[in-house]
C-alpha cells in the first residue's frame, strides 16, 4: 500500500491565477534585466554588490528550504521513522527553495553569461567562500532532484527503475546531509570574511558557521510545521498536529542552543552592552531575539504544543526570527563604509515576489499531480 497520495484536484484555481499575475510581472522585469543590464532594475552599487535577491534567495530562502535537510537528519541519522510521512513534502519544498536560490544567484550575476566558469577548475578562486556556496547549492539541487525522483517514478509505475534507484538512494541521502551543512556553514564564514563591515552584534567570528547551521535547522523544522499546518487547512485535510508537536520539541532544543551560543559569545567578547545602545543594530537585535524566544516559550508548554494554532504561530515566529537574523547581518545593519546606501528598487521587490509566486505555483501543481502528501491515516 502506498503511503502517499495524489490530491487529484484542479490546479488552475483562483489563487493560482493571482500568483500567475505576479509571476508574469517578474518575468517581464527579468527580460529587462537581461537585456538592459542589472543596473536597470536594481539599486546595487560598489558598496552593496548584493541586495534583496542574494539575501532573500540564497541567505534566507535556502535556510527556509532546509526542511528536507532537517528531516533527513532526523529520519535517517537519528532513525526516527515517525516523521517519514513528511519527507516527500519537505523534499519538494527544499527542491523548489534551493532551485529558487540558484536562480537568484544567476539573476544577480553582473556577467551572467560567464556563470559556467565556476565549474572550471582553472578559472576559479579556490579560496573564495562564495565558490563553495555556489557549488554546494548547485550540487544540492541535483541531489534533491534525485531524492525526489522516486515520487515521479511511483506516479508512472516505473517499479523496476524505482527499485534500482532505491538501492542507490543511501548515497544521495548522505550527500543531501553533507552539502547543506557545508553551504550553510559557509554563509557563516562569509560573515567572518566581511570583517568590520558586519555589525558587532552579528560578528561572532569563529562561531558564525555554527550559528548559521543551528538557525538553518530551526528554520527548516519551522518551515515543515508551517507548510503542513497551512496545507491541512488549504487542502482540507486532517491536521498533522500530533506529529508536528514532536518537531516543536526539537525546535526548543536547537533554539536554546542558538541563543546560549550567541549570548555567551557576546558576553565573552565584551559586546553585550551594545544590545542596549538603542541604535538601529540594537533595536533589530532586540526584535530578532524576541522572535526567537516566543517559540521557546510557546512550545515549552505540552498543551500548547499539541494545539494547531499556537504551533503554527510559533513556527511563523521562528521563520521570521531566522530570516531577520540573516537580513540584519547581511543587509540591514551591513556597513560598507561612508558614501553608500541601499534600499531595494521596486523592480527588485517585484521580481522577488514573482519568484516566490512561481515557487508556490510549482508546489501547488506538483502536489496535485504526484503522490507527495501522506495518506491521512499516516
């Protein structure tokens, strides 16, 4: 008996059409970007060589897409098969999120026609953090596609091919755990490389990679809870709250570890007083910390953890906390020096919104065509 089902519902719905409008606007603006240059649609400069595309698509978007990574570690490393019904949906979200990140990186390249140089050993700078990030993101998209392939084969009843792939899947699962670990830790290393340009409250030097991985895990688990909660309402399915409550307990431990590491580092480096400076960095830090603490408080209650609405609110707060942590470090409090300022141009925002719309459209289409969601009895 198959444990996953095809929804078999119309995909051309009113929300899908609304999303398609935003997607069409983004595609038109991307046409302008690729024909008239990146400066025609962005407010980027020498001081701000990256903006909302890189920060949202790669830094934040890939962390929100870490649900497949987080569940793979839980299910395959810690052998907790209880969460296996959530794997396919998490893998699909990860595949779409990382594909969006890869697309965002390509869109953000000034000379995009030279992108292939990152795959040529004699052309690359092997000491560049962004090289490792780029190669890991590209490789992980390929790995996620292979991990998701059994879902497609099951749909078209290619049992022989599916059996052969399953015998090799352990190798790709291992890669699927290694690659995002490398990629997320390298984003932390990128902050180290930027040195004084990063606000002191976000510059923890040697512990940046650890904080990046911890926040990616918490954001990934929170995204799984958010997706499952919203999906059960939107698709009128039985709530998966009992299963999701277990993920809430994991989030408590990971978030507590994140906060302990971060505040201990600030204390040991003499930066703790900067929290109460009440400048931009201080205010953003306090908002961010409140968003991290709220899920811990809510999910610490066994009663609220097993209720759908508090669980969803906690997941949204965790996603917002992780996203703000990365936006603060990479863009909002980033200081490239005097004479530079950055605020996203309207086309930048519209392209970002359109890319997210395309991702949601793809998710809605695929879950209605392939056996992605678990049977309700599972």
